[in-house]
C-alpha cells in the first residue's frame, strides 16, 4: 500500500466522538489525514448554500466541511465519510447518518473515492467493517486487525480522560497537535456545576454555540457533558414511560443521561442546558421528556435551539442570566 495515501476528513458530526479511533486506525495503515478547519462563517454559509431547508444544522455544516476539503485539497486520494447505522442491535442512528456517504456522492460532482467506515451492530462486529475498509486500502487482515486493536486502545485511553471531566475539544486539540492528553487532576473546581446536554456535534461546535463552554468556565462554572457520565449508565436502555422503547440510538444516549441526572446524578449538578439544533425532529421530542424530568426533580433547566442565524448577544444574555440565577439560589448571590 502507498504510504503517502492522503485522506480528507471533515471536522464535523461524529468527528467529535470517534476521531481518536479513526485517526489511529488510518495512520497505522499508512494514511496521512487532512482535517478540514474548525467550523467558521464561510463553512456554515457554504453548507447552507449546498443543503436544503429541511436539513438540520449539523448536516448543513458537514456539507460545508466536505466542500472546504474539495476546494482546498483537490488532490486527495480519499475522503473519509462514516456510515453509522447502529452501535447496538436495538436502535438506529438518524437516517441522515445512515445515508451520509450517498448524500455526499449525490451532491458533489468531483468527489474523490470515499473511504466509508460502516458500523452496523445488527449485522456484524465492528472489526469486520474495519477489515473491509483496510482491504480497500490494500492492507491484509493481519495488519488491519493490529491497526484496529491499537485504535481501540487509543480510543479507550481518550475516553478515560474525558470521563475524568476534560472537554472533548480540549482533548481533541491535544491529540491533533501530538501533545499528551490533559490530566483531569489539573482541572480547577468551582462551587457551581452545570450539565450541558446534547449530541457532541452540537455541544462542541464552538462556532454555533458561540464558545459557550469556555464562557461558562470564565463564569467560574464546572461544566459536565454526556461524555463525562459514568459508562455503566449507558448499559441499560431507557424506556419512555416505562414501556416505549426509543427508536433512535443517538437519542437513547440523551435519555440515559437524563435518567442519570434524574436519579443518582442529581446531586452532582446545579442546572442543565440542553443544546438542540434547529430542524432536528428527534431532539425536539426528547427535549420535552427531559424538561418534564427536570421539572419533577426541580433542577434548573434551559434549552437552547441553535441554527445558522443564531446571534451571540441573545445567547450570552440567556446563559449569563441562567448562571446568575443558579448562583443566587445556591450561594446567596456570591460570585
């Protein structure tokens, strides 16, 4: 296999969840990864231009990232586009994730060859999809298996750091620069903790949230997110009303996190902010359930719906007011 194979990777969607796994696997097979930049105004505008109104904001942003790679790196050998169908046999990812490679093929005329990392827990073990992808790169089963095992170890090490309370974005920045992962023991602790709930591609998109996580830190707030919740909380599926099973796998994580906050995790947080992308149907339904759970437990709760037109001034005002309310309630107005 050519050791100079270049693979473009959009810095969007499941990049925020699986990049350490993908990075190690591809590099072990001799690939050079070319990442698109962090989301910016031009990328969002391009994605909005290429997409259509019914698409949710994260998918529009993904279009913009693919377009950036094609415009700035026309000689790429491949573009890496995942197709996550299911991570467990009982659910499915959103149809937009299932059809992502096909959507890109249908909307870009001069697309290079695609590397499709497909995961479907209903049909096969994850390593079998890795072997298929390795074969496309000319790697034999032995080499691909070794690369996948190393990738899984890197991913577990990464998740261990995140479980300690480090933001995914801070850990990803270190990983991209080849620096050691941050040590959770070095984190500064504050008396107020706010849980920022939502899919990683919503929570960690600094451009669309106006760097909300950093703003919360500057307000002397500890920030928790779904990725910081203990792993055992995601082992059992949550049924809506005790009997209705949620169809979407990525919404199941939200329900499991809400269940954790409703039950054993209540004492760990002082308030919850739910980040929702405009035009996401499943999120809008789940948000209603989460809101009722938090009202039942009397946990301060706020939902923020973001789209390509969101303005920083209104967002900052709402966040500052929410934090101030919690501080006054818990600390008697002390900052």
